[in-house]
C-alpha cells in the first residue's frame, strides 16, 4: 500500500506543478518556439524576454510600484499587527474582545464589499489613483491574518521569560523591546515576507484604485495586457515569472529548520 | 500595561479606519441616491426595494454553484493529498512543498495558465480531448465560464486547505493507528474510525471559512470571464455589485446590495457559530 500511495502522491504533485513549470520554462523561450512546439523541449533558452520587458515603460513602472507598495504594506501591517497581537495575547482590558472581533471581521469584509466604499472615501480624500491608497487597501486585506499570526506567535512565548524581566524591574515597554521582540524576530520576518507576498500578488484593489500606468502594479499590468492580447505569450510568461519571484524567499523561509523549530515552540 | 496602551490606541484607530468607517459609509450610502455631480439625496429604503424587485436569480445561482463546487473540490482534493502525504516516504518533504506552491502564485498568473491551456489551438486541454476522440467544448465560451472559474479558484485555494488538514493529521497520535492495525483494520476502516473523528471538527471549521471567503470572491470570476464577457450571464453576486458601482454608476443600489450581501453572510456565519457551540455543549 505504501508504494502505491507514495507513487500517487508524487504523480499528484507533478500534475499540480506541471503548468507552473511549463510557465517558468516558457518565460525563457521565444514566441515562435512556444507556438511551434508548446509542450515539447525548448529549442533554446534566452533572457531576451526579460530584456524586452525592461524596455517597456509600463513594466518598469509596474515593478517599481509593486516593490514600493508591497514593502510599505508589509511594514505598516507588521508594525501595527505585531504589537497589537502581543498586547491582546497578554492583557485583558476594556475593548480587547471588541478589537479581536473587528480584527477577525476583516475576513468577512472581503474586497468585493470594501472596494467601493474605499473608492468612495478615497475620491473624497483626493487619494484615488495613488500608491498610498493601494497600500491602505492592501493593509486592510492583510491585517486580519497578520493580527491572528502575531497573536499566536506571542502566545507561544512562555510568560516565565517576561516574569524574570519583571523581577529585574523592567517596565512593560522594556519587556517588549528586550525580551519579546528578540524572541519573535524570525516570526516577524516571516510575517513581513508573507504580507509582502500577499500585497505583491494582490489584483483587485490595485485594479480598481489605479487608473493610470504610473500607479499600476504588476498583477494589474498582466491582467490588462494579457486580456487585451497586447502582449505575446513569451512576454506574458516572463511577466508571470517576475510575479512569481517572491515565492522563492517564502519557500526558503518555510524550509528553514530554524523556523520549523520555532513553529514547534522551542526557543533558545 | 504601562505605556503599551499607546499600541492599543494606534491599533484600534487603524482597525476602525480600515473596517468600521468603510462599513458605515456603505450603510449610509445604501440609503442615498447620489447624482452625477456627487451630491447625495436621502432616499431611505428605496435602494433596498429596487434591489429586491430586480432579477437577481442569475447571479445568485452562479454564486451558489461557483462557491459550492469550488469549496467541495478544494476540500476533497486537499483531504486526499493530506492523507497521501502525512506518512513518511522518500521525497515526501518535496511533495509537500510542491503542493503548496500554487498558493504563492497570483490569481492573474493562474488565469494566464488557464487561458493558455484552454486555448482552442495551442491549449493542452483541447488537445488531450481531441486525442481521446471526445467532443471539444469551447473552453473560453459562456457555457464553460462557471467550470473555468471553479478550476482556477480550486487550483488557487487548494494549498491552504491542504496545509490545514495536514497539520491536523500530524496531531493524531501514532498509537491510534498502531491500535487500528493491531485490530486488523484496513485503510477504509482506519479512516472511518481513527482519522475521520479527529479531523471532523477542523474540516467543519475549514468548510465554513472557505465558504465565506469563496462566496465573496471577485477576482477569479472577474479575471476568468466577467472582465471580457459579451454579456452579464455568469456574473456572480460580487461581480454584479461591482458592475452596479463602477459600470452602471448606481452606487446607492450597489451599497444596498453590499449591505444585504454582508448581512446575509454574517447571519449564516453567526448561525453556524451558535449551532457549533450547541454541539460542543451536548
């Protein structure tokens, strides 16, 4: 039984990954090569598609916008969600339950519902078609699970460690800065990377808020150029691969044994 | 708490700004009729009456079909994959990592893949069907819109369900399985008596969460079909709200539809919460 289940598992994983593997290889092929023999071995591999993308101003804007917006979103969300998650995990205070409920309610307020009050409020504030607006929308999108992850991570730190600091006369702020934060640094890095990825690949808010090329992110660009048949398949695949790039550090992070240890709750 | 209350205040302000203010804006907008100049005229429940009298059967059916089919497919596939990969075998770590990768891909990228693989000339799917001698449907046409959305949404969402079920399977003590094999249980009996009771609750919670998230999904229906559809056939409810707000420029009506949408989902969610806490008490 073991042989057949492991074979089925390998086959299933291969089938699932095959389209993405095809995409990555196609990004390094010319258009003629792809159309002549889509699923066969490539005739030759080249970086020409990426060079051609870099000559398109919209792409250069797009990658700059995506980098800026994703970094800003990850920073804002980590800075707000992490401390809040810690405080809610350690203290009960008036409104703690309400805060937690509002944080989780963000899951129910999906883009489909929030996108158009956001555009309404943003137009009234004069922020439509701006990167700041996209950062705010992405922060709203990522906040619920960042808050949940942060609270979970904080609960994983034994309170005895903070008790020792209290005995030494540390204030709550000192406890956070000197005991909690250093222990949480890998999880915070993981949280930052996850939110970066979520913002990097987000399509719908960016699509609705960005009206001009200067503000568009890469997913919006790919959606516009692909849907309108304005880009040939080799360039579409190359652009898709650029969109897939942040997946690499996330995969490396989750493979790291240090992070797996932390996930199991060991801190040393 | 010392000076940490500053964190609470900042966090509370952020949450209020990001969720409470827009929600309040939608509720207020649902009772207004903005004109083209942007001025809002209070019309009380007129938008709700207009929404109730409009023909919403199409989007409702499309939403229910899309949601149920996607969630069923992703949970079944995730359960199968988790059962196949929670034991140790050579290469299992690689297989587990491979099964998670689609989660890191943008929706647009998966739609690009679907578009190429369903292309009538170059696509792998029509090619395989032709080789098998089967009739090749128009995979890009309206008849295949819902199945296409379900395929893309399942591919995108499957890794998350897989991770949740897999982590729950890891928590089942090995001694349970050893006992089952001592009593001579085969795979099906082991699943029914050992695995299923342990994962039932987690699966139930996962089912409800995925239903909530999928029913409101707009990027997949929009990208796969609605953004270039010749008609509004196949629009889900979320797409209909979007079109009301941004294409027909009826924000009041769109707001009323959003409020009904969120209220309906919240009621269903709270009912499920109440029912599951009753189960826990019994």
